[in-house]
C-alpha cells in the first residue's frame, strides 16, 4: 500500500503563488510517475502535471509556463509550484502515484483563487 499526504493548499488572490507538497510513504517503488490532478466543482478530474522518477515532466496546456512540478526521490515527495494563479485554477488538487499499473491518490487539498 501507498499513502499520500498533501499539504500547502489555501486561498490566494489572482496573480499570487502557492506551493503544494505531497509526501508518499509505504511501498514506494524507485520507478514511478508522480503527479498532480485537480477537480473543480461540477467538472471532471483533470491532469495538471506529472513527473517520472527520471525527471521527465508533462503539463496541461492550461498551466504551462505558470506551474512547475518537481520531486525529491530521497524523500518520496512531489511538489507543485503554482505562480500567476488565476480564478480558473480554483479546485481540489490531488496527488497521484502511478506504479506497477496501480494508481494511488491523496485526500486532496483545496486551492481557491479569488479575482
């Protein structure tokens, strides 16, 4: 089993920044993909960004140039630096680990951006 604990959500004005963290524990493989997804009210959960254990990243078009995903493999932690936040970034953000064909999710952290 894998446990994910997110932190760093909150409320911010448009144009501001937040940094999300997600610490993974349990049976963590050295080879996996960690990522962030988000779900706004009334919408489906969508990809925000992913990063492989080798450091390859992938971003949703809507966040490219504003968000940066990174990870610390020694700490099994993934980060999401969010800059130039917009009201449309308001959502619950979920951490995800994908390994051995299984997907694990955190409990989610709320990000609210006011205009």
